[in-house]
């Protein structure tokens, strides 16, 4: 699959997932029920959830209160200034620890302070 390849079918993934800053995720609720899936992208300034169904959801790092990971679960708490408002978001991801480490690295490199703490 070539980079930049786009499929006209909205159910298909349109982003290459072999990049270091993009992760396949499944959004889950407090009980572990699956709410939807997509690609979580970690940029230098924000987390972006690409779902293919609607506009991407963005969480600027400066609006995050805390974040953490546990086995195959990555989670974070957003503040009221985020696009979604206040809330706790959890995502199943086979590479959850890698996503956590990548986020740590980005925050450290950009001198952004967010608490590294298990959210769930």
C-alpha cells in the first residue's frame, strides 16, 4: 500500500499505519465496550483521532491533564479547553506502550508538562 493512497470507501483505513506516530486504536467505554475504531496520530502539538466517518477529533497536548497506559490500553484525561471538553478517553491498542512512550518523548522534546499517571 503506497503512502498517501486513499480509498473512496469510508470504511477502509486511509492512513498508512506503519508510521511511528500513527496507531490503530479502538475507543472503549468504562466497561470495555467498543465505541468505534480509527487511527490515532501523535503530532508535535496534539493527538488526532482519524475515524474516516467524520471530521477528526483533536486534543491539544496543553489541554491534557494526565495520560497513561496499561497492557493494551492507552488512556488520557482531557480538560475543558479541548475540542471534546472534559473527559476520560480510553483506546485499545496493540502498541499502547509504544504510543505512551512516543507521547512522553514528544512532550519532553516540546517542554510540555502533563502528568504521567494511569487514568483508568
